[in-house]
């Protein structure tokens, strides 16, 4: 009997490497992996997508590259958080704009980006989201 591909240690090691690349904002390398067949909506054990990791760590270029390759701008993690809410929380305005340009919905997720902006009194973002 053969092992399931998803449980193959080499596959898991490669996935971990790709998540690290997204966290570090290695745009060209992440894009090359997705171009070679890695799913653009790949998620880790917490449900964090490549876009979520790139967004949360402030890498607008990687976010744009992933969105251009079909990644879901609104894919929530296992806690219901979206990349846009994460970027608002972290104060990553360039990432916020990249996600909005990529079609992210400021009202998606729990808490949503709108809720997060309200929580932290980010009036400029609330205006950007059309929430004031």
C-alpha cells in the first residue's frame, strides 16, 4: 500500500518551505511554486493561506503575485480571520490596498476588516472601506 501524498514527509516539508517563503515575502519564489502547480489557496494546519501569511507579515508584492495567480483574497483561516483583517490589525496599509485591489471584501470574516479598523480607531481605513 502506498502512502497518501498529503502525508508524504517530502510533501509536508515542501509545504512548510512554501509557507515560510510567503511569511518572508519571497515573491518570485512563491510565484514560481504556484506557477509550477502549488495550489494558490494552500493552507497550513491553522487554515492560514499563503495570502494570509504574506499579508500578515507585510508583503504586498507577494500578496499581489498570489492574487494574480488565483488566490482567494477573502479566504478565512480556521478562526474566521481574513487576510484583510490581519493586515488592518498589523497596520500594513500597502497590503490593505493590494488586497482591496485584488477584490477583498472589508466585511468578510470574524472580526471583519471593518470591525478591526473600528476596534483600533483607524478612521482612514474605515473611509477607504466606505464604512463611515
